[in-house]
C-alpha cells in the first residue's frame, strides 16, 4: 500500500494548522480505527478513548511523520501502541500480534533509549539494512505473485511467514503436500537470498535454501 | 497421610529463556502468561533478557519477514477493493483470496476496515453519534494544531 496524493495533501494541510483538513482526516479514519480497537477491547467507551489518544498521538508525532509512509498503516500502528498501553494499565496482557518488533509503536513515538543496550549492540546498521532489504525484496515478490494471480503461493507463504504456521499445518489447511509447501518456502527464500547477495548483504539466518 | 506428609505443591517454574521464547510466540498457558507479564512489568532486567531472546532467536529473520509483511501490508486489499468485496463485485479468485486474508490470516487492519465499511453501509442512524465523537476528538486535539503550524 502506498501513500496517495490526497493523503500527502491532507497531511500538509494539517501541518499548516488547517482545522478543516484535520476534521476531514478524523472523519476518514475514525471509523476503521474504532472498529480495530473495539475488536480487541470489546468496550466501546474505552475504545473511543483509545482512538482519541491515537489522533492526539498522530498530531504529536506529526513533525517526524514521513509523508511517504502509508497514513492508514501509521494510524493503525499508533492505535496498536495506545491499545497496548491501555491493556498494560489494566494489567492485561498486551498484544504482540501486530507483526512488529516494536509492539506496533511507530518509531517516532519511541522515547530515546527505549531499547535495551544489548539489543542495540546486536542490531545496529546491519539489522536495519537487512530489514530494508527484506521489505523491498519481499514486496517485489508479492507484487509479482499478485500480478500473475498466484494466490496459492501467496496463501502458503502468508501462513508460513505472517501466521508462523508449521509446514504440515499449512499443507493440511491448503490441501497441499508438505513437499509442495516446503518447495514454495525454499523457492522464496532462495530468491530473497539471491536478491540479498546482489545487494551485498547476507540473509543466512533465513535458513531453508 | 498426615498434613506434613502430603506432597507440597510445586512453585511456578523459574522464568528462563525457554519460557520467554514460548511467551514470544504466544504458546504459554494463561497462568504462565499472566506471571510472565507481571514479572516483565516489574523487572527491567527481565525486559532486557526478553529483548535478547527476541533478537537471538534462530528464526529472527523469518520473524522479521513476517513483521515486515504485516507492517508493510503487502497483501492487504485497498479500502476501495474491500468496498467492492462487500458489494460482491470482484473477480471471484481475488474475492476468495481476500476472504482468506480476512478469515484465516485474520488481518486486524482489514477486518477493522471491513467492519467500518459494513457499519457505514448500514448506518445513517449512527452518523450523529459519530459526529459527536469526532467533535470530542477535535476539541481535545485542536490546540495542538497551532504548535505544528508554528514549526512550518
């Protein structure tokens, strides 16, 4: 998903202090954010508060917002973070299910020094470069699969990678042989590694191919 | 058997790296989940250890890949496509894939978008309540607009 012209325009207007643009932005995204938060909290009043906090968080982090970033994804990530905070305050288990190493928290909202020193030591520039590469390469592969309507492969890889299912569970669910699942995985990893090699990086930790 | 002879209930297992790994992949029973959560809230040292476990997992890159896929929303339909999905106006193969993405992958963002679109389709009555919520958000946030405007 990419940022649309209208998203960029509305953000610029909000940055300039345009109250009408801010109202439009709220009208556009409030419903989906409320549905997202309420599906987890099942408490309408609390959900409305979390959404309100989300919009405030958006304005607060706006000076650091990258216009190239998809606005809806950005708002969802703030909402996930606010939701986690809300659950923590209630002593409930926060959610680590949004596929984010930062618990859905937009990096702009992470206070300085928020990450453990040991993590920083291991990660650093190499990890950032790996992540960037993975993002670009995986995006390219998915676009190729979508363009040729290869939904079987997409389903298989989405269950393996996003849901973290084991090969045998994916095979059972999709009516494939385990060998076919392993083959999709092998081919994908091989292509990602090849893309990494061309970029002068290594993705050996991906295993597989 | 006297009271003293009765087997003593064993205390909860220590929170080791294996337990933290299970915690990261959501495979702990509820009582252990609550215990680990509480310990994490109380101990900076344990939070640091969790971060180490997270970063040193063998499948770190595969986990990252899943996170990236999810975060970049590589296979999420656009809002417009979801609208067409609701109206049953999509190519059947694509519609079938979106159904999989919504029901099996359980993408929370797309589920939220779909729920919102469904609500919009039904709800002229809810419009007023929504306006009032939006008004409340506006009132509570509008003062921040000035700060941003000053910076540009």
